C-alpha cells in the first residue's frame, strides 16, 4: 500500500517554524524546539514520545489550546494563529478532540454529553439533536447506553462516548490525546479499531499522541518521534518501525517487540554463522522466499527470533536468524531481489 | 391548667411564638434567596479571575478577595450595627424583617461566594479544556460546564449558608429584627422566663436539622453521578 506523504497530498495541518516555551518565574523554559510539519488529508498521524517530550503541547497547538511562542499554524488553509476569539471558536468546532481521561460531564447523561457540542454550536431542535445523538451512539456501539451517566460506564465505553462527542459536529480532523493510555490492552485494541474505522469511513484526518509504539503500529500511516521537545525522526510507520534510526525510536520499537530486543542481547557468540535480520513487507511476507533460497544455495539457517504481524493493513514479518554456508552472499542477494530488507547484526 | 401550661407556665401567648417562627422563616428565606443571587456571581467572579484560571486578573481578584475577607471577619452583630445607616438608606427602616435582610445578605453573601469558589475549583480542569476544544465561549463554560458540574458542592454551600443565616437571624433579634431570637432575648434572657428560652432553642435546633436534611438530600441527588 502506498503511504501518503507530504507533497503529493494537500496538507490539512501545517506547522511553519513553530516553537513553544513556557515562562516560569521570569525564565523561558523551552517545550518545543522550532519545527515545521505537514499532516496530510485523510492520514492517521502519530506523534510518539516519552512523558515530558512535548507531545501534549504539540497536539494542543493544532486547536490553539496552547498558543505557540512563534511560528504559524494552518488548519485546512486557515491560519489559526491569526484568528480572533470568535473565529477561533468556530474553527475549533471543526476539530474533534478526545482525551486520556475522557473529560465527560459527570452531571450529564451519555446522550447529553454527545449533544453538548451540538448545543454549543446553536442546535436547539430537540428532534434533530436526538436523531444525531442516536446516530453517533450507534456508530460507537453505545446505542443502549444513552440514558446512563458516565460513572456507570467502563473506561472503554467512556472513551466511545468521547469519540461520539468529538464527531458530533462532523469535524474534518480528530485529535487524540493519549486516548488509549488509561485503557487495558483489549479495550485499547477495540478503541483503536474504532478509530481506524472512522478514519476509513469518514475520511477523517486523525492526529494522535501516544507513548506506545504498538498504538502507532496498529493505526498510524506516518509517525513523528519527539524527544526532549525536538522531532528526531519522522516518516512512514513501516520505515520507522522496521528501520529506526534515532536511539529513542529504537527504544520505542524494542518495547513493541520484546522478543526482538531480547535477541539483540542474546549471546550471539554461541551461535555460529552470520546473524541477520530480515524484514518482509506486503507481498514478500506471503511468499516462501527463504526456503526456496536455502534449497537453491545450500545455505543453512537457524531461526533465533521472529514475528509476523501487521503495520496498519500492511503485513510484515521480521526474522532474526543465523545463516551459514558457502554461498551466503548469493543467498542474500537473491533475498534482496525478492524485496526482503536485510540487516547484518553480527558477523 | 392544661399540661402545656404546667410545662411552660410563662408562655401565655403561643400565637406570638408562632408569629416569631414565621418571621424567622421569612427572614431566612428572603436573605437566603438574595445571598445566593449575589453570592453565586461573586463566587464565579472569584473563581474566574483567580490565578491560573480562565480569566486571571490578579488585581481584581485581590480587591474582591480582600472585600470578601473583611466582610467575613466582622462579627455579625457588629456588622449589623455598622450597617444600620446603609440598611436605613436601602429599605427605609432598621427594624423588623425588612431591616434585617440587608445586613443578613451582606454578612452571608461573601461567605457563600467563597464556598462557590471552592466548589468550582473542584471541577476537573480536563472537562473545562474539553469544552474549550469544542469551541465553548466563557459564558457557555460557566453556564453549561462549571455550574452543572459543581452543583453538588454549591448545594452543600447553600445548606451551610442557610444554617449560618439561622444563627444570624437569631442574633438580629437582639437589636430589633424580631423572630425567635428576639423572643429568646426579651423573655428568656431579660425576663428570666427560661421556658421561652427552651422552646426557641428547640425550635431553632429543629429548623437547623430540617435544613441540613433537605440539603443533604439535594447534595446526594446531585452527587450520585
């Protein structure tokens, strides 16, 4: 699958030389180093970083919950940083946002929470409100919970209410602020599935921040890695995930692949042969290249670690193996021709 | 002699006692309504202009806060006397229910405003941020987020204020505002008719109990979710 990248698609969110610092006790504490970034229409863009890296500041710059110290921010062609208060409020209605702790109104029912942004936007007609709320709750699978209060729901259900609320005004952009960080793994998976579905069906651009590489792997098209207020790496998720460059990125990828991390620490010296990491993407994952090459060249391989999974919809595989034999180089050349990426970890 | 007379030999006019009860209730109701009407916006103002809040205005906050503290630190009986010229200017009398209401409100509104401010501070910052992200204006946030979310705390504040007002009305009796406090003071204290004292105290205790019960029920209802 081709990944959208800046240049080929229109940027729906554009940061131009933006930086942000906070004034604390008369001193400027930098939160985000100057950066420029384009997020294109219809993609799911992930921003990953440790806590304190500046990711929650970055996502809040988009709807100007945080004002930049310098630079310009465009959303859908409108320069957000140039807007006066009323115009800014109107723009914010076109950008949905969901939060780690859901931030629902505890005093209102599920239905009233979802109707809230519609009422803020001036909708008064009870029938129209009810119809839209029912439609939204059905989309997030909470049709039966309209009259409950948030405290009666599970975390995953609360986040679904948050998503329904964020979609109420038919936004073109959805911002997700650590939306799954307070959820257990199964609930996280189902919420991410819902986000992916929304992205597909409503053609909504999604920007999400997270500290989990697994979230990025499951739903994002592109990713930026934030470290101490600077974007240290960015690109298509498959590239960043399979070939991380920056130490911080490598750490995130290793967290998502614990068995891979373990194999890098394994006593390779005790294994004879060349230690290789083979990465397969897309169709390459599905063809039996490895056994064919082994048969043809007579090399032997010993599997040390491996995984087959998906990066969003893209199937991929990664195998760490020890290879020995007289024609290893020829074998590797053939594998590369078949579209398999090879890294040599140890010789 | 009826048993009632044997028990309370000095109380010859139960009607007077009934009227005093009604006066106390009227003073309480009137002053509580005005206190909420003035104290609620004042509490919202204190909250909004506070440090790190939605519209921080350090100077305005400092002035309002000082005024509130001054009014809260003057003992009510003294406040009532000090305010007499103002009371007269406002309602044309210093006596009776009408004369009691201005000092009661001026004494209780700052107290209630602080309770409102505290209740509003309990509202999750995240909920406010979410409504800002939805494009809510300041007024919409106050009206549709802050006040509904803080309603349990505000109801508790109204209860506490109402009970404080019961005490204030009783004090007011000493300087001519009528009501149960007036009876207790004139008959019970000045004329040594201790059965009057006993009956008024019992009535005041019952009143406070009833107020607390109603308040608790409302708070529980609001706070359930």
